[in-house]
C-alpha cells in the first residue's frame, strides 16, 4: 500500500473519531495538516464528504486560519516580517532578495521542496528589525546582502 493511501486511511479514522462532535471541522483539519503537511483540495474534498459539510465550508476555514496551508511547505520555511518596525527598516528589500535568490515568489515553495518563502506580520522581535525566521532560527538586523550567505548554510544541510 502506498504512503498516500495510508495517509488517507489515517484521515478516514480521524473523521470517524470526530464525526459526531460539534465543531469537528477544526480538529479534523488540524489532524489532516499533521498527516499530509497541508490541506490540499483532494484532502478538503474527503473531509467535506466525511463530515457531511460543503467543500466551500472546509475551504473557508482552511483559508481563514493561517495555521493551514493549501500546498506542502518546504523543509525550511523562511518568514520575513513585514510588520511596521521591520518594514520601515527595509524588510521588503530583504524579502525581495530572498525571493530572487530562491527564484520563487512569496507564498511559494522551491521546486526541490527545500524552501518556502512567506511574508509574515510581526514576529515579536521588533528590536531586531528587519527580522527573518527560517524554521525556529531568528535572523535580525538583516540586509539584503546577507541573504545569500544565510541560504548557503541551509542549502548545504
């Protein structure tokens, strides 16, 4: 049996476990995100059918909450803060350089699945503006010139 089939079997069990609960959609979406790494359209359809709700309801919840992703994320998720403090200190130029180096747009994942770039709001490190996070690693007081060197470390991993 393929890995994908096993994942859909796990999802079916999650749906069955929550089906009779009020507000089942959120916990089912959270488990689906854990199982698949995202809640793609095919996963959303299975959830809608399994819970007896519309696909538009599932999609609405999945797109409203930032914890859910409709596409798989890369091994390294690069979030550049565009909050006020970071923005006024040049975070847009940092984001532009990151996208240029990885040859993708914000919100996309590299073809090799290694990097996802996200434009985020406040990361809570305003004193280090402009700030970028790669997974749990924080990089502060960034300039666009530093981006290639930072990425090289992750490309080598």
